[in-house]
C-alpha cells in the first residue's frame, strides 16, 4: 500500500504542478486511499505556493521579516548596526559583480540579541545576525565572510529548497486554508518557527563557502579572513563543536571546521597564482618561509597568518612579472599600494620583514 500511495502522490503532485485535471488519474487504489493522497498532494502544492510567495514576493518577504524580528527580538545598538550597514553595503556590491540578480531583491537584515555565534538567511533574502558574532570576531573582514556565506545561500535558493524539505506538508497548507489574514502573513507566522532548522546539505554548504570567497574577493575585505574565521572557531570551540546554534555550524550536516579552513587556504594560494601558501601559522612565498606572525591579545599567530597571506595574495593575483620592492611606511610593510603586514610585539621589525620579502622575490 505504501508504494501505491507513493506512486500516486508523484502523479498527483505532477498534475497539480502542471495545472492538469485530476479526473484522469489511474484507479490504482480505493477511494479512501485516493482521497488521502489527493489531499496530501493539494497540501503539498499549497505549501510550495506559500513558500514561493514568502521567498519571491515583496509582500511575502516583508511579512516574514517582521515575524522574524518579532520572534527573535532586535538589538538596536547603534555602533553594531552601523558596522553591519557598512558590511552589507560592501558585500551587496561585491555580490552584484558575481550575481547581478541581487539588485532585484536586496537583503533585509537585523541583529538579534542571541549571544551565540551564528547568522542565518531565511526565505526572501531575510537575514538575522546574532549579537554573539561581534563577541567572537574582531574584524569586519571576518564578519563579512560569515554574512557573505549566508548571502550565498540566499542567492542560490538553498533556503527555499531546505524549507521545502523540512516543513511538514500539512502546516502551511492547513494554515493558508484556515484564513484569518493575508496568505503572506499566515505563511510567515508558520515559516518563522523554522528559522533555526532549515536543512542545508554539505554540497550546498561547500557551494556557499566557495561563493563567499568570490564575494569577498570583489570587495576591499581581506580574502585571508575566509580561513581566519575558521581558525578562530577551531581555537574557540574545537574541530566539531555542537555548541553552535542554527544551521550553518551543524556538525552532522556540514563540513568540519578544519576542512573549511584548509579549503579556504588553498583558495588563497590559487588566488595568488600559487605564489603564496599558508599552513600551521607560517606564510611562505615560492615555498620559502616569509613569516610566522606572533600572537596578539585579540588574535593568535595562526589567525594573523591568514590575513598576511590574504594581503600577499591580493598583490600576486595581478600576475605582474616586474615585482616591486617592498618598503615600510608608518610601520607597515607594503608592496606598491598593497599593505602586507603591520608587525606586532614578538614579530620581526617592519624593515626586517621588508628585507626578507625582497630577498624571497629574487
């Protein structure tokens, strides 16, 4: 009987999606079975319609946005919100260079009071950002990586696909049939309960990581922050912690933290035309050690190494044959107009680093 129902469901949903009449369905089961399957098919079709309304229409996405803020609460701290406004503006411009469709549906976003480290993109390009992100991540570059990752999920409709798999068929269909408000408002009131449980697959997660790198590369943010975020996470929470809230850090469904960090390190090297490599806190140029940055109060030496590698990769990405001489200005080492590294306590001096960099380029 299960197989009969399954086959009938496929036929019915196909018919509903195509706008075909149900009268021509094959008589493969008794009336009660057929009736229940028809009802399930209708609810599935209605659920998908409601989800698409929340995802694709301005009315729907604004209704969901308001429901999200009402459920989670909003942190109105002016300093944090100003930072997020700047980051989102820069990221949106970077995304537009890769995927201009973002201009058709700009992102809604807000900071919620949750002190855990997470952010999430829901339907309709609606993003929620935990206050806890600002407790762990010091730089806007790293915050931009997390938000860019979430925007990648939104751009590729991973969220809609996850909702379609996760939300029970009966919920949105039943809610929509119940009345008591606009379809968008009703759907939003149901969907908001699934903000923290959308199913994102490992392939989708890897795609979002890759796109986040492309987005960051099209901004002025340091591409090394892509790997630095995961170095910070590993140092704080370990390789596969279950203490994270929300979907982007779910250890059972997502790549491990070290895998994600090391994948980004490879992308940094590829971006530099394979001139730069970074691993175990050591930055190399043409396979020879340039620097192993010291730790500071806010950042480990390993985390800093990815920022130095990112700066170098920006320079070598140009593929120029005539390598410029490194020089020091106001305590920072430069190659042409590209800042490379500002030494901290425990590092070589800026001039020593410039001399070493010049020797490695010969």
